């Protein structure tokens, strides 16, 4: 199985790391796609997801690649034949047209109650696992 984690900020690894480690342990191929369009300056600039800030894991290493827009991300998902995307955002938040690449399942991680504040019910229904 091929999993892709969408890393908008380096602090996303706080939630992703245990899932990545377990995925590597059971033999899944893990990809971490870092958003290089995230601002490097300003209030959250310190959380820019530089590739060299990727943590190491107990059970192997993952493939870490940058993307700079949603079209590039869609191309990476298709090229690497990703089975599941694990994200803190819905496809509607990442892809401007709301259309995620075909043949890719989407798992949304609830990281706080605000998941319900920033997403309407139809947006949440656009994910496969919650």
C-alpha cells in the first residue's frame, strides 16, 4: 500500500509521526509531500516544511518530496500511484476545484474541534475516512 501525507507545516509531524512509523513497520510505502508554497516569512514562517526538517523514524525512511501548487500535488499523487492520502485538510481545502485525483482515497485526521467549524457537511463527505 502506498500512503501520502500532506505536510503543510513541519509541525504536522506531531500528528503524523506515529502513523508514519506504524505504516513503515508494516511495510507500506510512505511518501511525505511538503507544501513549498507555504510562506517562509510571517507568523508561521518558522513552521515552513523544509525537506531537511523531516524527522527520522524507527522503522525505516519515507520518500519526501516538495510540491508548489495543487496541480503539482495531483501529479505527484498520480505518478506515485498513491492509495491513501492522509491529511489534516479536506480535498476541497487543497484543490481549488474540489476534485481530488481519481483512484486516491482520502483520510482526514481530526486534530481539533475546528475541523467542524471550517468545513461544512458536504466538504466532510468528500473524504473517505475520518
